C-alpha cells in the first residue's frame, strides 16, 4: 500500500480493515449513548462500517506501507485504544450519574428507582436524570464530533497495527476512572452542602424541641430542599460542559501518549 492511498487489493488491506474496525468498535462499546442497548444493533453496525471506511485512507497513509498482521494481541490492542477514546467521554457522563446517585442517598430517594433505558438496569431516579442530562449536554456541545476527531487523530499518532505500550495505557485508563468520583463529587457538591446544612439545622431543632418528630419533618424538608437546590445548581453544573471538547481533547491526548511505545 502506498502512503496516502488505499488499495483494497494490496497485501495487508484486509488486515488493516479488520484492525481499524476493532479500534472503531472499541470506541462504540464505551462511547456514551452509542453503547446503550436502545441503540439498534443495525445502527451501531452501520456506524462501525461507515467510520472504518472513512478512516481507511488515513490509516493506510499512517501505516507508511507496512503490512499489519491480524493476531489476538493486535486485535486486543486496537480495541483498547478505541475503548480509551470512548472512556474519555464516558467518564463525564458517569460522573454525572454518580453525582445523581449520591444526591439520591442524601435526599432519601435512593429507593425510588426506575429502569434506566440506556443501561437496562434499575437506578435511582435522580441518577438516571443526571445521566440523561449529561448525555444531552454532551451531544449539544458536539461531543460526538469530538470523539470522531479523536479517533481520526489516534490513527496518525498510533498507526493501526503498530506497537503500543499496553501496560502504561491500561494504567492511564484506570487512573482516569478514578477521576470519575472526583468529578461526581464536584457536580453533587452544591446539593450535598445544602443538605448537610439542613441536617445540622434539623438536629439542633430536634434537641431544642424534643416534642417535635424530627424524622417525619426531615423527609419532606430534605426532598424539597434537595430538589430546589438541584434546580438552582443545574446551570452551574452545565457550565463545565461548554468547554467539554477541550477537556476531552486533553484527556484523550494524555491517554494516547500513554499508549505510545
């Protein structure tokens, strides 16, 4: 294969297609919304084929004439690269869901669970709401285009079928997963702080007025205050998503650098 062109009849063409498809498939396995069960399998297959075909010329140029080999190791490495690109986006949506789960526990609504249409699992109502809210914001700011751009950039930085440092890449992915809880706490901080103050106030009230049934009073107060604070804080929570493409670019650059040999 000559650089800058793709010849389907050239040696290694089928191997290049298979390995590039593994990288794209890894992204689709982790990417928010696209990996959900409500997305029909035919749609995901069409996206896989379309993105693979679009990126084939760039992949052939980046390979520089080298003939890749399809092995279990190369398929796994290409899938890991795609999953890393999807994880960079999924961590923001997962942080929003973790924030909703934390708020549900603080408000006493953790038992109010619904069937999440994305994961097909029972999750607290607020966790499902914050997940869908973050997913909508992600697509509103062009998150899907940022993921495709990162996929195209990865072809230049890490040629398909080339050597990668899988150990450092996996370590970077694990470290990125740890940031999910930090982001979740940041999203949930306004509501958690308001509920903490209300708990202290109710505790003081219960001590000064023993005849008051604090348990009965606490439930409606906690729920009402939590929902009100969440409604007020939503614009401030959504503000970081305005610069999400830049944050995602920084995250994916760090992950791809970790995979470089």
